[in-house]
C-alpha cells in the first residue's frame, strides 16, 4: 500500500497532471475569484491553525517509545489508553491511539477555530450539506462527548468530527484545545510528563497535510466555502490552501484510486538540514534511500527535489520524508517552509499575486 501510494504521489510531484485535472484546479479557484482568494467575506468557520493528528498503530506502546525517542515529546494528556504527545509548546499534538490496529494510518486531522461551539458548528456544517448523524462518514458529522474515563470533563468534552466529500475525517475544536479535560478540552497537565529522553530532533509545529481526493475542484470548493483557505502559492498545478495567517496549509491532489486518505503529515523543525537529519534517522535505525522518490516500507527515509516547474527553487527545494514503524509517512521541513519557492520553500506569494503556478 505504501509503495502504491508513493508511486502515485511521485507522479503528481513530477507534474504528470492531465489538462482536465489542472482545469479542475482552476474551476475550484473560480468560486473564490480569479486571484484564488476566498473572497473578502469572512467564511462561516474561519480556521486558525492545525491542532493535531491521531495515528492508529499496530503496537501503541512501541510507537509511543519510538516517537518519544526520536522527538522527545512529552505527554500532555491521556485519553484513556490514548497518549497525547505535545508538539512544540502546545496546544498542538500527536495522539497515538491506545488500541492495536490492523490498519495503521493517520485516522484524522484536527483544525482549530475560535470560540468553538459544537451546536453552532454542527448547524453550519448542515447548511453546507454535512448531515448531523451519529457517524462521520462522507458528508456526515457527529459529536462525541469525551467523559472523565477518557480524560474529558465530568459533563463531557464535546469533540466534533465530520467526513468530507471523500470521507476524510476532520475534527474541529477550539484554538485552546490540547486534548485534555475542560469543556473546551483545554485543561492539560500543568507539567507534561517528560519523555524518557530529550529526543534527537525537536518538532516545533505542524506544517501541512496532503489529502488524496477524487475531485480536486469539488474538494477545494467545499473546504473554501467553509473555512476560507485562500490560495497564495502553487506547486506547479497544485494549489497551496493556506490555513490561518501563518505558514500552515492543506494540499489536495486528485488521486482517485486512493481518494479518501490522508497521505502524509508534515511537521516543522528548526535549522533544517538534509544531511544532518538523515544522519540522525540512520542512527535511529532508518534506511536512507538514495535517489528514491518514494518509500516501499516502514523505517525508510528519502528526499525529493521540487524544481521550478513545481514552484520550487531552480536548483531544487529539498523535501524530506520518512516512514515510521508502521509505514505512516511523515514529512519534515524547516520552520520557514510555506510550500513555496527558495531552497527552504519559504518564498510564497500573496492571494493577489500567487507564485509557482504552471501556466
């Protein structure tokens, strides 16, 4: 599965887009104006940032030890058997599911909105075609009341999940949400439980997610109508949908055979240096694949060079990937990375004058 997915994304990265796919991108942007702006009108649910991701793994205890050994992330909260690993200074986190899974993957991503109110948010989603149910399938939403037995409030901490048009599960929470107790899930450990070691690399924040969708234009129109997510940069034919006012973003290539999955998550490190990170990963037991553009199994690392034809630097913008013990794909980039030009991918455009587009 990893190999098949990687071959497809490799094709995408080499701009093997059909004219129909590119025109689909343009159609999605047409709903927001020729500049790619999500209009000057505030969207119904202005997203401020990425909050977290939850991964389902085959051996939760082993994965917890592995991630803490590499990144030194402390435990900020516990949701029953699920461990909440703080990213940077929080409230961002990676949650490692507490039950063994036969289908390891990134189960969902969470986006943060201000003044979160679950009832109001469910209503807004319904107005955009997402039915309020007890499930989170395609175009369905549900609210889970996480009780004290799972580290929530006594009366329940409301957690809202919905499935997008391809069934990708997105959670929406308050900007203060840290995976803890309290009505907003904002009450985490005053002093996080330290990792057994300081780790080998330090994560500062999430950078982006890449979602495989069946129809790029349709998916972009859906997300932009709800969240805004203006486009200020392209990676060739692939629009970069900005989250909030920072550098975080979503990318949605059309990959119909694998639609409905989160392909990878990207996290930010300081002083990004490919050779240094490869040395760390090799010392941690990963195999560095020289000249590869994909992984075909767990515990592998590789780098691709995104050229000017895909909005990168002329000499190539290095983008570094590795797979964890279950083959879950993670990307690492510099804190300044915004998906744009320059060696560090730190040169992005504006909504009025986006960069990197193939004409």
